[in-house]
C-alpha cells in the first residue's frame, strides 16, 4: 500500500503522498489516528503523526471557542477563534482543527456555527466590523455561547479622543471649542453617523449645550433634519439664545404657547424644534407624526422614573438617534440610569424587571452598570478636562447652635417626635430644617429682626464680597427666608443689587432678572430657590456661591453651584456651605458627602431619596446634647 507523510499546512495537519500531492485530513480522522490507532487514510498507509512531527503533541479535548472584541477606528472588531494554552487564535472559515504552541486541538465546528448564528441574531450582522453599540449588546447578554475575550476599552471618553472635531469642519458654528469639547462633538458625530444613541453626561458647567449645538451644525451640513430638543420649560429661552448666538444659520421653532396648534409641516419647516417636557406629553400625537433625525433630552433626569407619563411619551417619539443630556444620570437609584439609557438605546439594558433582578443599588452594581454603558455614555469632570476654568474653592462653614437656640431646637425636636412619631419623620425633619434656616418661621414666637447666627455669618461673608465689588448667589429652599435675607442685605448695603428668583417669579421674568444682575455694575446678590433656579440659568456674573441651607439631594446643591462655576466664568469661584453642627443639617451634609463618594465610584450622580437610617439619626442628633458634653 502506498504511504503518505504528515506535514503542517496553514496551522493544520495534512498528508503528502510520495508523488507530492497534498491531502486534507479532517479533525475526526486525525483524532481516530492519534487516539484510536487508525492507520489508513484514503487508501494510504500513515504513521502516528508524532512519529514524523516529534515536537507536536495532541489534545483529546476541543479548544475552547472564543469571541475576541477589540477597538477599531469606527467601532469594534469581532473575531471568532479559540482559546488554547492561554492564547487566543483566530479561526479560518470552516476550520475544524488548530495548532497552538506545537499542540494540536480539534475545534467544534458546531459551537463555532452556534456563535456565528448568535452574533447574527444579537447584532443583526455577522460582520467583523461593528458599531460601538454592539459592544454594549454583547456585554449585557449573559448567553454568549463562547468564551468572551473583551479587549475593547469600551469607554466613550477614550473613544472621543480618537477623532476630535477640527475647527474647519463646522463653518456654521460661531464658537471656538475647547479641546475636550471638540472631542465630545467628535464622539457625538461618530455615534450619529452610525445611528446610535448615546448619553452626554459631562459634569455641570462643561458646555453640554454648546456640544449639542455643534453636533446639530454637523447634522445640517449632512442634510439630516429635522431635530427636536426636549427641555424643561425654564430652559427653552436659554436654548433659543444659545443657538442664535452659536449657530445663527440653524432655523429654530419654539413649540409652545397657544399658537402651537397646527400641522406637522409647520415643525418640518425648521432645522430644530424646541419643546418642553409638558408640551411634549400633551402634543405627543402631533410630534409623533414626524420622523425626527435627532431627539435630544436636556436635563434627561426628567425621565428617570420609568413609570411616568412623560417618560413613556418621549420614548415613543420617532427618531433616528436619541441623545440624553444630563449632568446627573444617576440621582436616586440605578433604575434612573436604566430609564435614561433606554431612551438613548432602547432595550440595550433589557427590560426593567430583568435589570432590577440583575442590579441592586450597591456600589459594586453601580460599577458594573458603569462598565456596560461606558461605550455610549460620555462623562468628563471639571477637574479632568477644564484646566481653563478658574479655580474653585469650597468652604464648609459649620456653625454652633448655642444657647438659647440649642434649647429651642431641642424643645422643638422633642415636640415633633411626640407629635409625629416615626411615621412622620420627613415632616418632623422639615420643621427642624426650617428652624435652622429661620427659627421664627418654625416657632412663630420670635420677632423678625432677632439676630440669628447663620444670618450674622452670611452678612459677614457678604461684607467681604461687597467690599470687592463682586456678586454672590444665595440658595435657600424657603420663601420667607429669602424675603428676610433680602431685607437684611438691603439694610446692610442699600446700594447693592438684590433680587429673588423662586417659584413666585414667572418663567418669563427669570432670564430678564438674570440679565439685570449681569448688567448691574456694582456688588449684588441673587437669592435663588435651588429647584426653581438651580438648573439651566447661566449666572457667571457671580463668583461667590452661598448655600444657606443644605439639601437632602446633593445633586440640587451641585446644580445650583454650577450656575456660577461653569464655562465663561472669568474669576475664581468660592462656594460657602453654611450648616449647624449637631443638627439635622449636619446629618444632611454627612450624607451628601457619602453620596458624592458613592457617585464618584459609579456612573455618577447623587441621590435625593432619604434612607431610613439617615432619618433616624437626624431625629436623634441634638445641639443641646453636645452642649452638655462640653
């Protein structure tokens, strides 16, 4: 019988006849020769392969089928292969064997086929080059039928630096972008070009609005329109002004008021339509008649509640690309992030029930979710990218609540514990917070002009501010406190500008009030409610921020500070945090510090939902007990 000799060919075993003809040998046949003693192949007598290839060893067990994921210029690159001897090797189409480190392995072609079919079903394509959204889809699927070798950075921040926007690419943008902003616009453009939604989650003050406007300029150049911006009603005018300033060539229609009724063609006539969340809900049928190019949600934390009507309404809007814009994508629970990401990339994180089963509100879970959404969530912090921003100094101002205030606080604490009990903890704590802001409001027994330590300290700070001819923002949640502080400040310096922006001031009057504050040439103060004026307003005329009473939700405090500490600020910003030690306020401050630490390790954002432990501690702490310890 004629013989054939073993040889290596293209990473697999083959036979060569005496006449030089090469014979392909399948993995099953090789296995039978090596482990079952077979010695004939296609009529040729063959030896054991080891007899002719002495360095080669053989495995009875198939190499582990693996999927390698790597970064590529436009997204990610997928490679089907095997993991053997700790080494990944790609597979040729149809390969049923492979040699790695001089060791032969069979390959399960059925497992390879299963992986390829899974990729087709999951991604809609078996192509090696995939958009970045495919990475999130792969990472979030627990049923990958192969060993996953994830080498992709999978980080929107890392990807953003790969192809930043060049200044000459947007001739219709009337603004100079900082380097990190050019990188951000490059990332947004890349995602839009691939029809992939994303989350722009830069820290407050880094110019998210300008980056979105730059993106829309690019969309206009690409002749992709119309687009829709959904924002809080208070920010619509700000958006209109910013677009008029930075992109005057874009046509803008503000869909609001009694004249908004009409047909869809009216909205189609503009490059960009601006609408409030409330109007988007009411006019959903009209807005849904249009296939929008980009739908961007400003302050996207407005849809953090998956069950809310506004969330459902905006998610139903037809769009090619959805972009969520938020400085705090995670405020209370990880569910917040699910809802926001589900708008940008529907079903990316699965349905809500499955998400809740998989992830809890723990630091480790927040980190895991952060890894999953990293490819589509761009988050830069002031300290990381904004070297051009002036220095910000945060100063804690802990104050002692001494006699007779300590006795009054303790009496009120005992009274409300008896009156409300644990079931009314939030109401009880609200009264204690009001006392710390203005005792006469809580007790109704004190004259308006009585000296109170926090007011005294506030006026001391303002004396220094006014001496420099500078301006300050003062944030307080209470209307009567704002009124009394305004009176005290005016009494201290009648020449200073003093105005208040809270829920009593109409939306239409808020921006004009800010404009007057900007235009005033001397020292001045704006008293602001953090909920009514803590978002959207750009008040960089002030370089001092005073938080008169701490907030349970530190996101409110951070958003409020960002009214002054943001792009276009030319001076250093000093932020004062006033609070009483050994009171409900100190518990709030301690909790806020922990929330910021937790958020810094996770996807970012802070929680306003109050834990039972914090409520209990806030009801127990007392300045009088501290007094007795001295």
